[in-house]
C-alpha cells in the first residue's frame, strides 16, 4: 500500500508506520482504549498475548526494553531497569545486569535484584499456579527448583544469583547469544514477594512504570492512573502523557470500530485492525483513510494440527489438510489483501531468517490443490475423508470467519470440520493451550496467530516447535511436535553468534516443521489500524507490530 502525504495536523495514510503522528510533549487528557475480550492476564508472569505485553510496559518495567520509536527503530534494545545491556565475559554463558539506583514501586518502597529474581522464579518455575507465559529462563538456567509455591523456603533457582540488592548474575547451562532479548520479557518485571497473591496478583500488579492500576473489573473496564513514585529520570523510554487511561473490555467487534470512528475510543488495544465492513468505509473516505495505518504485523496467522489426536497422528491426514486449505477464502475473512499476504512459511518476512518456499502449493489462486489432498487421504487409508473439530475465538471475528472458510474448503474433499468458539481470555490457559482438553473433546485443529516473543528466529520458533516446551496449560506447541533434530537445531541457534549461520538454522527448522505438517501458515497479516485524531504520539513499533502504548497521549 502507498503512503499518502501527511496533512497539516500530522496525519496521513500509513504516516504512523515509520513516523510519529501528532507528536506532542503535552500532558493531560483521558486515553481510551477498547478491546473485544479481556487481557489474558495483567500478571507479567502469566501472559502471552502481544497486546498485553505491549500494554504492560505502562505498568511495569523490565531489565531491558525496546526503544520507544517508530518502525524498525522500535526493535532497538535499550536498558530499562538495568543500567546497561547485559555483560558477558565467557562467550554468553554468564550474564550480569546491574539495576539503576533509585528504582521504586508505586508505594515508594525500593526495587531490588531479589524482586527480579523472584519474578523470574514465579513465572518460569511456578507453572502450577501461573501456566500461560513462556519459560525460556527455566530452560536456560536449568536446576530442579520446584517454584515458590511448592518450595517456599528456597530462594529461587541457584543459577540466578543476587550478590547484592542491585546485581543479578545469570549462570546458564549453555551459552545463549540473545540474553538481552529475553531480558525484555514481562517476566523480568520485579514482583515484591510480600505482595504476591499468586493467581490473584493479576487483579492489581504492583507498578514500577508510569501508571498503576486504579481499578480492574475483569471483562468490563480497567483504569490506570499516574504512578506518583515513577521517576522519569530513571526511565529512558516511557512517558506519563495521559492523566487517565481507560480500557473498555468485552465490546462487540463492530461496536469497537464504531467507537473508534466516532471518537468514543482512541485505539483498539488488540492491534488486529478493524473489521472488513469498517475497512471498506475507511479506505473509501479520504478523511478517515488519513487516520489509518496498514503495517505488516510481524505475525503469521496459522492453525495447528495436533499430532496426538486422531486422525492427525497420521502425517498424510495432516498433509491432506495442508493441500485442501482455501487460503484465498481465509484471506478474504480478513478483508482481502488489506488484511495480509497469503503465507507459505512459518517465519514471516519481518524476521531475519525468513526464506520464501512453498511445501504445499495450493494453486495460483490460493484456493487449494484438491487432487493432491485426495491423494494424501488415499495414502492415509481414508479416501472418503474424516471428521474433526476446529477451535477458534469468536470474539476475534476475522479469525472465526477464517475458521469457517477453512471448514468449507476442507469439506470439498470429505473432511467434515465443526467450528467451536472459545473466549480469547482463557484460550491458552483452558482450551486451545491444554493438550488434555483438546484430546478429551476431539479437537484436532486449533486456530492460532503467532508473533515472535522477541524479534529473532529463536524468539519466533522455539515455543511453537520445541518438544521440550510442551506443557499442560498455556501450551503454544499445539501440534505437539517433538523432533530431536529440530530441538537440537534450536540449541545450536541459541548459542550461535554468527547472524548468517543463525539465519540458515531458522530456515532449516522452518522447512523441517513444514515436512511434519503440524502447522499450516495461511496469512502474513496486515492490520488496518485506525487512530482517532484526538490520539497523540501515535506510531507503529517494530517490536510488536502495533501502536506503541507506552508513547500514547490524548487530547480531551
């Protein structure tokens, strides 16, 4: 899509992709965000939605963060709680971070290195209580530590040391070149053990960022107010522009779009873009179009085929689905080309290591290769097809319609797929991310969208293809793929410091995974994001592929 010339007030189509729309240093005003469902969790140790990670930067600070800047500059790493990026003197096996002086919580009490250690311990080892977030630190630090709730008398993993109140030393099992990327994750947000309520902590996480939670009525409304103990002098990237931030939750998708265009809300929190009807209206109206951006998000829309649920324990059944998928119809569910480009690889074009290839071509029109699908069904011994179920999130209307398009495409070769709808808020914790739930209910296809935990091939691939990352709750490896060759390649890539060699490893993993056929990529999504003219300092960050919430302000 082309970029229109910015207007006098700083707007213009795609002006927020690589620039700042309506920049200002003024403070005041109420910033109103809106969302169809709820956060997965406001607990920084129990979340996996990208928009939640983005939003939590307003409340909590991490050891390292991404620069508050538009486009690719938003992927630049900068120290946050730490004085500098991590230091290693032994090739990446040991990493040291030193906290800035004067860091405090919202009650004025000091932040210590022990609080960061505890945060990592609870999020990575306390999965009996917090089951959603990633567990990279547990994999890298090792140790048999059972977590703060099972072993309350043990001071966290012994391989994470805190020699004083401002120093953390990570002693890894193997060298890891991307430690600073891991240090951006919400799980490094400090949590004071004295105030941790376990599963209840999400109701009001203790703030270290510019805002604190004033109230949170789950599924209805979250309100943030300025944190009086936040000190801009210690924070290189955040601002306290708005005097109040409201997040209106549980709003019907088309009502979200109406609120944005009318000015009742400024930004859609989810960052997925408006629905197809609003897309048509916005693109046809020059005034509305000037308030829209259409970036590649850095995600890949995929669905997974569970290799442990019949008949998808047969690779030929999985390959039949690959060939029978009508990717063109699924693209139309997202609004056509405005909604994204048809995908053939797991890695998206925004990630280093992306290499275009097409293991399961579905024809020039993208509508499927039915002859190839029927040939795979014959090899599986099921020439007439089979029955299965699809899990999707109905509050994500475009995803649900894509699931319906998928089911219609599969029906052409005798595969009957019933579409089931689930809420976004509990999708990973209870439904799509629970292998036992999927098996119990015979759900073989799980609609999904994936973006990098951090902008790197390892950060994109590890959680969705590493067999060692499979877990009972909050599972992201929904195909339950466990290939020793892929696991070994991930380990090699993690320790490799040569960017060319690393990129080749990610390409190899992408191809191997597609051979297993447990993941079906169908779209490299673009979001038609709408920013109301009253929003200030609006731009798309390359780290999340959506507007940077830590920068936003509003005009009443």
